[in-house]
């Protein structure tokens, strides 16, 4: 009889990327992520992304940022996600934003860590460079 070996899988060692695609049209970036060797998990709502993060530790989270002035207690869609990521300092965050919302993004950055922010439309080469810099940091 062969001995049975147990292997512990460390989720941070896996090359996963969580793409949170809510409103901006950057779902085409999946091919960029995959060409860089990431296994991509796409979520289309922040609450589902947070639920996924409870079980996984990707290397990177890329998410849309949008500003809605009618939010009562928040500035943006991302604050709940960024608050969750505060307890995961090893997970890097990239935010894709409309340059018209730069002031709102700056307010969020005062409260939460955002490792990189790229304006839309996202230039694929800029995204590759940002991801490479974050992973090599």
C-alpha cells in the first residue's frame, strides 16, 4: 500500500486575478491577464467579489471605479471591496477609473490602499506594466 501524502495549497501562491467588472467596458482585458499567466475570476458585482475573496487570495484584484453622488454613506462602489482587502496586504489592487472622477478617486485613496490606478480607456501596455511592477515589488 502506498503512503497517502497531504499537500497544503497556499492560495497566495496561485497566480489568480480577480476582475471586478461592474460598469466600465473593460471585460476585454481578460486576454491581457491570461497572456500574463493569470487564472482569471470575473465577478460582476462587488458583493459577489467579496464573497469570492472569503475563499481565495488572488495576487491581484482589478476593479472598476465609479462615482455616484447620490450614495448616502460612501463615495464609490469600491469602498466595501477595498475595506475587505485591507486585511489582505499581499493582494495588490488596480483600479480602472474615468478621469472625470479623479477627485472622487483621490478621496477614496485617502482612506484605502490602491496600488495602481489607470484611466479608461485602458491602454493594454500600461496595464501590463502596472501588473508587472506590482508583482515584482
